[in-house]
């Protein structure tokens, strides 16, 4: 049985966060935590919290062996964008778009076959 955890409205660009999600997709849960803890990217700190939450959800709701869990799906979707303006020369303004992301991590128990 697969179990998921979702973290929403994270103030980071989805494009940057997807680079981290690609690192852990398909890996064993413990290996994925190790990869994320040593990754220098800011999205990795948020992703490791979401992964630990998914593991805890699996442990609490299903009768699973935590050592056999793996990351079945790791997706980063685009959230709401904040639009701000930055003053520029000659009275002009430039629009800044502050993007946000929704992280979804699905873990499943690997079969013994």
C-alpha cells in the first residue's frame, strides 16, 4: 500500500525543487534521506521533512516494514505566484514573480520478488 505526504506553498521555484526530486525518485527511503541530508540545495531540507513525514504516515497507517520502503513518486508542482514590483531607473518598475511549490512524495513497500 502506498502512502503519501504533501507539503504545500513552499517559497521556492518548482524548477529548482524538481532537480532535488529527481535525485531521490526510485531510491530506498533510507538512501534517499542520506542523499537529501548531504545535498547543498535549499529544496533538499524541505524535501527530507516531507519524506520523513511520508515514512511516518506509512508506519502509522499500514503494517509495513520501514526498511523496505522506497520512494515511488516524488513530484513538485507549481503553486501560487506572488507578484511584486522592483523600482528601476527613470521612474520605471520591473515585475518580480516569486514562485511557490507543492511537494508530493509517495512511498511504497518494495516487494520481495
